[in-house]
């Protein structure tokens, strides 16, 4: 994970959250991922290990639900069009 201050983030706080989000979406993927990670950690003070453990537990829960036939599922035909639309933005 990148751990360095990025000068462009030290801008005036006069902008709205929507404007910041639009600017963040234009970042290179590596910087965008770093920013998301920092925001997530800042939100609740969780460490990388805690976040990783939470994701692992969530994945295990979803796999157990799928194995039991109680999880929400969707076919590729349902999922593909919105994914492609999102990727083509």
C-alpha cells in the first residue's frame, strides 16, 4: 500500500464531496486504490489486518450461503451488461 502524502490532496476544502469524487475518479488506478484505502481506514480506525480479517469473514460467509443455497445469486447474463456499462464510462 502506498504511504506517502500526495500534494494535490492538500487543496482548499471549498469544493463539495461530489467534486472531490469526480476528481478522485480521474486518478491513476494505483493512486485511486491508495486513496480508497486511506478513506476506509480513516472511517473507523481499523488496521490493515482488521480490514483483511473482515473481508475474509465476509467471503467465508458468502461462500457458506452459496453452498447452503441461501445466498443471492445472479447469472452472467444478468451481471454482464451493467458491468460492461460501468467499465465503459
